[in-house]
C-alpha cells in the first residue's frame, strides 16, 4: 500500500510539473518586415527621360506589356509567401528597390497574390541616372504611417553625380514608434565606387545620429541593397554596424545578416561568388527591449527552391528575369530578406 501511495504521489508531481511548464510557456506576436530588390521593375512604356529605352518593346530586351505582366505575377507570388510561416497576415512592411516609378508599385499591390493585403505605397522619385527608385509597401492594418521623406545623396567632390535617395519612414507598429531607412547604395561599376558607398553610409549615419540625439531609445531598422557585404568598410566603419551582438554598445547598430555571410550564404551571385548585399540592420533598443515590447527575434534569407535557377549560366543562383537579353521569366537576381520582430503577450 505504501509503495502504491509513493507511485501515485510521483505521478501527481509529474503532472503538476508538466502543467506548470505549459502554463508558463510564453506567447508572442510576430511581425515580419521584409526587403526585396525587384530587379529592374520597369513598365513597358517609354518615358520622356529616355532612361528606360532598354525596357520598351523596341529596346534590346523587347520588354512588352506581356513580359511586364508576367514579372508582376511572379513578384506578387513571392511577396505572398514572405513571413507566412510565423504570421498569416504576412509582412507589416516591405522595402523595395530597382523600381521605375510609383505606377509599377501600384500594379504590384493590385496583383491577385497580395491584393487582399491592401498594401499602401511610400515612394519618391529619385534623380538616379538609370531612372530607378526605392520605395516601401505597408499593410495599414498593422502599420500606421506617420511621416516619410527622401534623403538625397550629395557628394561635394562629385557634384554632378546622382543616385538613389534614401527613403526615411516613421510609423507605428503594435502601438510603438519605429523608424525605417530603405537604401540602394551606388553599384560597383567602377574601381573607386566604394567611395560613393562610403558617402551614402556617412549620409545615413548622420540622419541616424540626429534621430538618436532627439530620441536615444529610437527603434530603428535599416534595410536595403548596400552593394557591399556586412564586413565592408562602408557598413562597419562609416555606418558603424557591428556584426556581433556583444560588440553593440548602447545606441549602436547591429547587422543581423553577418551570420549568413560567415556561413557563405548570400542573396545574389556573381562571377562564381556569393555576395550578401541585401541586409537588415537594427539599433540597440531592439536588442534590449523590455518584456512586452517589440524586440528583434531573427533574420532570414527567403530562398525556397522555386526562386533558384535550375540550369544555365546562373544555375544555383536566384532565378532572374533576364540572362543577357534573353527573357527567363524568373523573379529577381536577388533573394528577399526578412527581419522578424516579436512582442510577448502579457495577460
């Protein structure tokens, strides 16, 4: 009888421990924020600048309305998949680059794949010599837009040089104010183009510093195609983004993508080499947030099998729209990246 009592007591304690463990299990809301280089999302109409001549029916790419519509459908499908494993609503916001104008974003958000999200658009025309801009889509059910503006690129020693503006957005996510910078830094088209990216980093850092002087606890997300890897000088020195959490000081910046780079995982491939130009960088308050506040969980490179080329010159790399002048009916030459913010639900 005594032995039976001991066995029952042991089982009762086990049940209590299991019940207690489940009762203490934390619950979180998950908020995906994404960035995607859309690879030359041009419409099929010639504009007055002539910068888009390549992307017209008579141009070398023979860019027709039919091809444009196919690309819109492809991109809509990708955006419809982002972050869905953790949040059925999808991304609260999506930064984008390599877009010709606001109209292409209007066509994109109207695509059946993402139409139900009713994404709103933030966009300003940039003076870029190729006629491409940056922009942002946001789900107004999740994100409230408070302010937006373009931060122009200026370099006194190259006064005539023009490129993409940096897009600044302030808004409310889950009752908290966050600040977004969407970037597309100068490309690697000349041997000294690193100076241009260094200047872009300096301009961005100046804006971040000004914001933090007003609000030291500002929750900042910097996203974009930086045309540099996480270890390059523009990001580590000029911008000051640390690649290890333990090195991030109060008010500092953390590059959430370095772990992928360290493992040889990239977002685009060129000349037999992976690069990780598409990055997500956060300010320290997102690393050290109080319980029940928005904080960083993890980042992700979205690279499912359907986004990968299966053959040809770019086999194993992102499934792009063109190979040379040959239409591939792909998606983009970059993979999207996703930042996950979480907020503990406190009952």
